[in-house]
C-alpha cells in the first residue's frame, strides 16, 4: 500500500526547500514505488532532522517507510533488537528502556529514524568510548536499486555494509537493522557538571578526564571574548545504578516518559527571535546558572541526552531564513586550529546559542563516516547572518588544512572540493556504490551538490 503527494521538503535548518514526489509505503509497496522513479532518482527520508539537504531529492521521488513500535523485536538474552528502519529512536527507547536496555548511540534528538541514524553514522556524547552507531550493528536488511533484497553486515558483504554506514542513503533503502544494546539498571543518569573558564582549560580538562567517563559534552559560549574565550559548561555522566537512586526513584527504576514542555508557534517574526543580542543574553544566563561544580546529580534520559526536544519546533526561532548547522572535526594535535575557529566565530558577531564540543575516538571502517580521533565542534548560526558564506568557507580552510572534515548530516554549504579533501576514501566509496547502483537510482540534493553521484 502507498500514499503519495507532491510537496516541498527541507531539512531541520529550513534553508533550501525543494519539491519532490513523496510516497509513503510499507515494505510490500517499496519495490513497486521505486519503478516510478524517473531521471532524478529516489531517496528514502526519515523524520527530516538532518539540517541541510541530505533528505531532499528535488524533482525526484522521496520514499517514507511506514513503521512504529510494533517493528521493534527485542532479544533480551542476546542484548540486541531488530528494528524497522523507519522506527524513531524515540519509539525504540519507549520499548527498550522499560526492559532494561538503552541504545548504544544517540544524537542530541530522539526524533531521528534508525535508517537515518545509520545513513549518517550518528555519534553521541560517548564516541570516545563506544564509537558511532555503525560499530554496534550486527546486520542490515536493505533493498537495492534493482528491487532485490539483501542482508549485509560487518562479516557479510562488509564492503557494501561499510559503504551504507555513513553513506547518506545513496546505496539503497534500509528496511531493518539488528543493533546491539547497552544493559542498564535504571532509566536515570548520574551527572557531574562544572563551569570551565576558557577554551584552553576546557581542552586540558577533557583530555585528562574524558576516558574515565562514558558520556562527555561541553557547551561553549561562542560570544565570549578575551580571557573568557571559549568559556564552557562541561557535563559528564553515566547510567545510574539502582543504588544511586533515592527511595522514591527506586520504586520505578525504569520509569521513562519524556515529554515536550512547549512548542514554538508556526508564526514568528521574519528575522526570528535569535540574534546576537538575545543569544549573548542567553549565553550569559546559561553560564551563570550552571553550577561551578556539582557531582552525582540524578537526571532523566531526556534531560541529559535530548534537552532541545523539550521545545517543539525550536528551529522556527531563527525566522524565515532558517539556520545553518556547522560541524567539523580536527585531529588531536590540531588544537591551534580549534582555537582559530573559536576566535573567528567569537569575533564575527554570528552568534550561536547551541555550540557543543566533544572528543572523538578512533574512526570505524566506513569510507564516508564523519568521526575520526580528535575534537568536534557543532554550532548553529542564523541564516540571516551577514557574511555567513565567507565566514564558513574561511573556517573550512582552517579545518581542512588541519586534516579535518565536515559532517554531511549537518551540511548546507560544503563544496565538492572540501569533500574530496576531507574524505580521502571517496573514490573507494563511489566504486562500491556504482557496483550496486550502476544507473544511479539513489539520488539526493546533497549527493548532487557535493559530487557524490
């Protein structure tokens, strides 16, 4: 069964919509729907949470897979779950947390699909310990361009498996995946929080202590200058044990029910409500309200991992011109490059209220996977910021000259040249993709823009 419509689609940044034929299908209707793809090809789309044009296919076909919590099969004995690709991490957590399990990797929102997570090879606050989502997959069932179905894994057609992990949906449509889970004693987190005075202190603190904790992330004030440059709030944590809970919490150790506190209305001022003045005020308040040092605080999963999900449609706060997310990684030993980026952003006036720094561990074998050992900074900037393109391309040169690269799932401005420099195994990935899709059925706006297809 399928339902179709022609509609404009955009990423979470709301910067560059394009129109496509959108079809929602179940597993039985997917092969038939793909036969309708024309010269602009087809692409699977999840919940549209990639920030740029990764889940758009202007002038072509966009496919959504119908699924829900019924598409989650948990194997408690083996500590894994087989999950439909259209299932969201939100739906997955609703099933597994009450059974004593957690996902091995989660991004900053739970409203992404499993298929989208694998296509982006998502990372989280624990990459320095656990790697990205591809490291925890046992198998993927996928439909290829010719309509056939195959099962791949690290030991079963590994070349196609690793090309699919981080391959941005351009090797085929994932139908389901088997994922190894993390066993947990409770649904709470034990969290340590501290203020850090400047960037150099932050880098030293994370270098010294991150390997002792599972989860670590720092919010950075990119408005601060001078001796306060890079002042931050560092949060570290791990899953709480039953002994960490008080008597009231221990009554329901696996209680889980995150909710939305407020939603941004559809109509906001054309230029949005987030500008340099409001962000500077927010950053000052956020830094001051954070404790100088607090250890062992018990938090819920939603508060620790997905705080922005408390505000529905928060991306509308940037107004009609939307926002650009910018995320890069530079290798360890290139801390000077990170400092240059932070200095330029601080001086630019293009303020960001959502800027987070993490440490990455070793890369996995996927040719287009973003994480590599080093420092990664992610930030948002209003699309209306003056001189934004010039600023970001200047930062690109700093990142690439340092041996770094940028994240496809966040990108809205990269060039083919920056992809070739940042991803030296691009031709290897293309050869694998061409073997399973010689006629380039799988296409996307991002793929065309960056020369991936």
